[in-house]
């Protein structure tokens, strides 16, 4: 019997998140870790129950887009049966806005990324690139995804996410109150979390807007470890 694990990469959606380049970045790590990889450009594959039953890990990088009912039900059934799911940034936390059940499955949803001062904005993606810190929680010290990592700084989109209490948070980021913001106190959001669903594991990291950010040593380490942790 083959001991090779099966990874399914589902990518697509908004091109600004570089779904092809971003996922290709992690292919060598998956192959070196003993995975055969299948790549799909839409979530249609999730509806194939016979195939999904043999998938050990789903890596999803599919921002916005939509998912059909039978596709979502196939995804959820696979995870409940033990398939792991991993992703970063909008590829997992801003997918399928048409499905509240998907948001429930993942445990966190992108709400916004507060940008620069209005006077500094030039109408490009960089309007939302700000300096912020990812803070490791005490739980991170002994977790296989984050062990040995310290707080780190990034200059990119800082995700404000809406979450529930059924996630295990490893790292957070705090959005400050600037003079032009409408909120009145700092908001701390999960930046790295896991979720147990049936027999399956889900891993989410909110940093990862671009290949440049994914190549940050702390971000890449968290994602590489997170994929292995989530896998069946």
C-alpha cells in the first residue's frame, strides 16, 4: 500500500492575491513532505465524494468567488471525515461570501483591512499596506505550528476578521485607533488560528496578501507547518 499522502490545491478567484504564484511557492515543501499534488482551478472538485474521500490535505487559495451547495457539502463532509484544510489570507478567510455555512466551517471571515490616511492614498493596493505586528500568544510556544517563533512585524494588509469562540488562536494582531478611524478603541483579531471540525483540522493564517509576504520567514514557516499540522 502506498504511504504517499494526497494534497488537493484549489486556487483561483481574485488575481490580486496571486493564487497561482502563491500556491506554487509551497509545492516543493508539500512534495518534500511526501504529498502527491492535484491542482484544481475551482471548487467543483469538492462535489466529487469518491475523490475527496482520499484527500489528506486541501490547500485553498481562492479569494471571493462562489461555491455551489453540492460543492460546499462535499468540502464539509470531507473535513468531517478527516481531510485537513489549510490556507492563508483571502484565499481561505475571504472565500465564498455567498455561503454562510462556509464561513461557519472556517471560523473567521475577512471584514476589512484599514488603510493609510486618506491623504496618502493613491488608488492602488498599497493604500492598504500598513506596518503592524503579529503577536504570539502563550499557547503558541508549545504548538507545532508556532513553536520557537516570536512576534514579528509586517508591512502589508492587516486583516480585521470576524470570528467565533470555537477557534484556537495562536497569534493575534491589534488594529489601533487612528484619528481618521470611526472606531473608538483598539481591536485585537486572530492572525493565526486552528479549528477542529469532526475528524478534520483547519488551519488559517491571515498574513499572505502577496508572494513577497508569503516569503517572510515567519509567515512561510507558519504556513508550511500549518499545512502539515492540518493534514490527515
